[in-house]
């Protein structure tokens, strides 16, 4: 059955772009597109004008009632955290992987690490069926439960999607496809940690889907300016942008108990709202 296409309009382009991303995770039975002012008078398009700065939940309920798109889905219990930076060399991937491992190991959560990096080998080992499972999830032909055998798992218990090719297909998904993927994965995992290079195609759409966007600054002073600019851009767009600066670690290791691990653990405690992790869990 073809999904209904609903257009939403608001004069604030940054707000409506983020709203569209959140609506994609809430509404069922419809695809959400952003309308331009000229679309308001187009009889061929169903355009919903958002009043003031309403929440995604209220807007979804109004759209469902207005257009008969069916019940809205229950809000995702899965918390999505994206890691990004203004440029390379800021330790973004290291921070994302460390964060996911900490949530898996210490908090005992079911965590998926999802990378949008172009190079597939940086985010998963190769295994057959990667592309087929990915687009099966996006189209709805498959559920996360049905493809769980395709999720890899590291020694810390963190899950990751495996790919069967050199180029990561997640890196060139369209905005709506990425939203569908996150929706289908969100019911299967407690947390999704996204590694989002700002140069990847769906970068801003991905960050708009996140509950938290962690902007990494690294330890090189000359790289701070561009990440600071990115954090400001995300904040002005209504994205919950958190700044994360890690001190230089001579070992640069992924030891959960090392200096870098301690700093990321502090970030996890702040986001999860748990100020202390007992020594029994460590």
C-alpha cells in the first residue's frame, strides 16, 4: 500500500526541517515532506501549516486527525545520540565507539553503533547480506528482529550493522530513508549511537533525528573554531548540541578505564542522568 504524502509548512525553515525529521519517527501511514510557501495554494498537495512552534507530538496528532492517516505511533523509547565534528581529526569516531561500549558494558543497554562514514570497513567488518538487509529495513519488508543475525557484536556487547561492500550504503541514504531506518531499528535497541561525519550526505538530517548531538572538539587548538561554528549552527536549528572536548591521550587507546574512557564515561553519565556508576558495574 502506497503511503500518503503530507507536506508541512512553517516560515522558519530550520524549525520545520527538524520537525519533519521527528514526525517521521512518530507518524505511521504517511510520508512527511517540507512545503514551500507556494505549495500552500497547490490543490494537488496536502499541506499542513504548523501553528506557532508546536511540538512534534501535538503536530502528529493534528495531522493524523486532519488527514486520517491512522494512529500515531508511540514515541520511541530508544534514545538516539549522534557524534559529529566540524572536520576530521577531532576523535569523533573514537568518541562514538567508546560511548556505545560504555553504555553496553556499564549500563547493560542494548546499543547499536550506526556509522554514516563513506568507508564501510571503518564501521563494520564485511559480511554478506548487508545491503539487502539495510534496504529491507527501510522498505519495511524486514524487521530488526528478522535481520538480527546480520548485526555484529563486539567484545563489549555493542551491536553494529555489517556491510558487504567497500562503500557504506548508509552514507548516501535520502532523508526519508534514514528516518525509516531509524524508526525500524528504534524498536529493537535501547540506544542508537550514530557516527555522523558532517561531510556525509544525510548528516544534517541524521542530527535532526537525534535526541542529543555531541560535537567533538578534539585536543588540537587549531581545529576548535570550525567545530564551534558547527555547534552554533546546530543549536540555532533547534538541535540539542552538546560540546565535548577530550584532553590529549598519549596512548590513544580504546581502554574503557583509560583517560579517554573516563572522559567519555563522564559524558555518558551526564546524558543518561546517572551521576555515578558503581564500582561493582565497572
